[in-house]
C-alpha cells in the first residue's frame, strides 16, 4: 500500500473513532441534556444550603443545578462566612478542610459574598430564578458589619435576598473564631437586624439554644437572650436554624413545648424555624414518639417551619438529599397541607416577599435604577403564588 493510501486509511480510522465517541457520548445518560425544569413537578425547596465549605471550596453552581435536577425547585444559596486557618505550626503538611480538624482559629472571610454573587450571575435568568443568594461574609460583633451588607447590595444589585446563615453561639465554632466572641446582646447585631428590617433582607441565624453537655436542671443557656433579641426586632423576619439544636447540643427538655411557647406568642410572629441538618433529623426521627411529637407541632403551626438540607458542597443528588429521605417518617405523619407548606410553600412565601422588598430598597437607594440585566427576579416567575405587587 502506498504511503498516500496509508495516510488516507489512518485519517478514515481516526474519523470513525471520533464518530463512535460522539455517538456513545450522545447516548450516555450522564451526558444527556438535563430535562427542562417544570416548577409544578419539583418536590421540595431548600432553605439552607452551603455551596462552599470551610476552606472556600465547593461545587460548581452549574454542576449543582444538575444535582438539584427536577426534584429541588429553589435553593437559598450561601457560602460559609468563616475560613479555617492552615497553620503549619499546628498541623504541618496536613491541610485541614473542616473546623474540627485543627486547633487553629477561624476567621471571617468577606470575599465569600463576591464569590456567591459571581457564581449566581454566571447563570441564565431562568436558572437564577431558582436561587436566593444570601450575604454571610460579615462579623456580627463588628459595628461596621451593616456597612459591609449595604456595600454588597450596592455592588451586586438584584442578586441577594437575605443574610445568613451566620452564627452567634455555635458548639466548637464560636470559641475558635479570631477576635471578639459574638453575643446576642451586642449592639452590632442589633444594627444588623435593624437594617434587615429596613431593607427587607431575610435573616437565617444559627444560635444554639444551650451549651454542649449542660448540667441537669439548668435552664437553656441562650434561650432567654435569643427571645429578647427576637422581640427587639419585630419587623425583621428571622429563621432560627435547626430549631436551636446542634450536633452535640441536643433538644432541650420539652423542646417542642419551648418552641410552641414562642409560636403561639404574638411577640414572635416574625419568627420561623428550619429543620435542616442531618444531625437534627436524627433527633427528630430517633424514636416514633419523637417523630410524632415533632409532626404534631408542625401540624399545629404549618406556616412556621421550612425544610432545608444544610448540605455543604455536595457531589451528587443522593448525598445532597440524604436528609430528605431521613425525614420520610416525619413526612408520613404530616397532613398534606402541612407537608406542602414545610417542603415548598413557606419558602416561596418568605423568600418571594424578601426579594420584592430588597429590590425596592435597592431602587430607592442606588443612584441609578437597577438595570434589567441586574434584576432578573423582577421579570422571571419564581412561584405559583399570586404576586401581591410591590
């Protein structure tokens, strides 16, 4: 065979190989185009999700859309406001990726807000409508924290819906944070919540109700301070993350009764609870009696609870929605109306209202009106609820 014929034969083989790769890739379900999202078909919204972890690494937002698939409709999107320091003196070449993997301090990482905003802005308008980015990169013990929040809104108009999840008292974390310890009585925190009332920003706040391993018979360490904070800010919509529980901070004695005392008090009408985090789900589903107690409470107050995952940078849908499956015993005990509200409806009501209010604040406070490109929420339908207007 001549050299020219051999060359042509090799070209033909290469071409056939490329065609085969293309055909197999086209038929591979993992590479197939994602089905179109239909808001009427999703099962759940996620009020508590971290795109990045304690070293500011995470899941690409486009990949996360694939993980959400058609099962998850909308997600409250935030990073983590704290960065774990890698101190060579403490851990040598072993780089910690979680706050329990090192004795080195945590510090506030403000760039997380810009990262979340740019990830969000990389999406199409239709994709953006499925997310509610939240501001987290501020120090709640800093009187300048409010200025940071305002600066983020003015730098990225049309993007953010609320603040949080940020923490005041959190097991193992609070003691590691460099600088002053955050406090529920701090005027800096009051300034933050006052501004949220002014701007309409929704608040997701982590505050353990008690300390780890409390002495028997002692009242919860932080409950009364938390109540006082909430009462001081009646115009601020607050979601208390995990109902005040933690990994080691177990439900306080008569936990459901403590929550109900607030739920039935008009002074706490602006307070809501999320049931995010697999550690919380384990407590709620630990026994049939515990699950029934929780279900009865949710059925009595169906408008005041939201589902969330509290997952951090997941890699697949199974791990992302592990908590959703853990709650199967709870879903079975809820009325259809309560289940729909906890899984979806309460999210849509609270986050839609916050979107409208924050966009209105931006229009009133920015020199130039928010542009069409920077305010996709104004034009893209975000729920099937009737929009009451501005």
